[in-house]
């Protein structure tokens, strides 16, 4: 079976974790500080604050920005519910926007329609490794939290995603671009904001009491993250190569490939196609030993029974994610390419 997602781990990763285990210093320490410095330097941002997950990063970002009861936060519908949870954690109101059909990112024109006097923040995921139109979103004058859980290493107009918003969040879940099992990071050029974030992530040994959290990363995770980050360029290169092979196969049968945009580097965290019979395609590919999946489980607007999200609904019905991770070998990639062509020609 060729699985939909797998982490790419090697002996250097194993050795890095083993060194921490042998040291006996497992909790947040030197390795966490090292990952913070390395990732923030990589992205060209002054401050990095490591946390226990991408969701924790979202939660603390909203708290640090002062988002609270009754404030509105704009988020896309076509995304995992971590964003919705983070908004709810701070008792804010989620304002759900539609997406762009070609990029799968939040629709800038729909954002503009939903901004009110209560809008306190916009969370902007760069979906599947393709940067959103961040310049236009920043022009609205609302604090932007970039969600780079799927886009670490991608560039927008020559700058890395995560270097545009008032802060940005990253996830290092087991199947993300960098895998530490669980874990996340917040980056920000705002020193005051970074100080608030560091204070909030750890509740112990504080002079005064206020509600704080146990959102620390361990040195075990951080050591693995540092090792993984060193290999990020090769990870991205392999993803692009695999995506290029899929593009070639699809061009041979005149089938549309994922969109490309000038000034936006796609790093192919996911390789997503829009199909008329997505369920049948997934089922038939599985029979061939190739696991494909819907990239989003359920659009957020449907949890609230909302209507008026035509693009999200279409994409939800048609989108299929094809395996594209670096661990795929040439033989497996060829099998997937052949399988895609065979299934699409039958449809």
C-alpha cells in the first residue's frame, strides 16, 4: 500500500532524538531555544516561540493580540477545525469566508465583504503549500495571523510565508512539512507580542497570577525539528519533482493540473485535483494500492448550517489529494502517475 502521507525520517533524526534522551534533559530547554532561533532566522523574523501544537500557536496568538469576547475573527471555511477551535477558545466570533476556486485559499473579495467594526483579526492559511494573496489581505488594515502549517519554505514575492503577518503559526504534526510528532511555533517581529506569547505558554514560577497555559514544547521534539529543518530544501525539492511528474502525466491526457501563479512558490504539501467523481476515484485508486484522500474533512460553514459558500462546496465535493511526500520512491511515483491517468481516462 502506498499511503497518503508519511513522515520522512532518517538516521540523523534518530540520533538527534537519542542524544536528548541520553542527556536526561527532556523538557523545554536548549534544544527548544535552538529550534526557535533556527526557524526564525530561516524565515527572516526576529522572534520564535515554540509551543506544543499548531492549535496552541493559534490560541496564544489570538490571546496575545487581545482578541476576546465578542470580537470577530475572519477565517476560511475550507480548512481544518483547528482555526475554529482557537477562535472559540478566546470566546470570539468566527466569521467564515469562502475560498478561491483556483488556489483553495481564502477569497480576498469575500474577506472585504465580511469586515466590520468588530473585526479584530484575520487568520490566513496558505493552503496545500501555495501562498495566499497576502499583500491584498494586509491592505485591509486588520491584524493578520498567517497559518503556515502547510507552507513552511514557500515564498510569496521572494519572501518566506510567515514573514508578513503580525505573527505567523506553524505546525510540526507527524505528516506536516517538518515532523516532530506534535509541536508548533509562532514567529513575530513584534518583540512585545513575543514576550506576551512566552509568558502565556508556561504557567509556573511567575511572580503574579493570571491564567496561563501548559503549551511548552519538549527538547525531544525540538531536536527532531532542528534535524528536519536542515533537510527542508531537499524535502521541498523532492515534492516539486514528484509534482512535476504528475503534471507531465496529466498534461499527456489534457487534464488540468494544480494552478501556478507568478510570484507564488508552490511547495506541494498536498497535490490536489478537482474531479467530477471524487469518491469513485478514491475508491478505485485504493483498489490499486494507492491511498488518496479528501484534503479537508468538512467545511466549517456546515457545522453551523450556513449557506452561501458555493466555491467551498464545489471544492469539497470534487477535491482529491494525491500522495506527494518526499519518502515516495521513483517506482511508487511512477505507479501513482500511471494510476491517475488510468482512472481519469475511465471517468
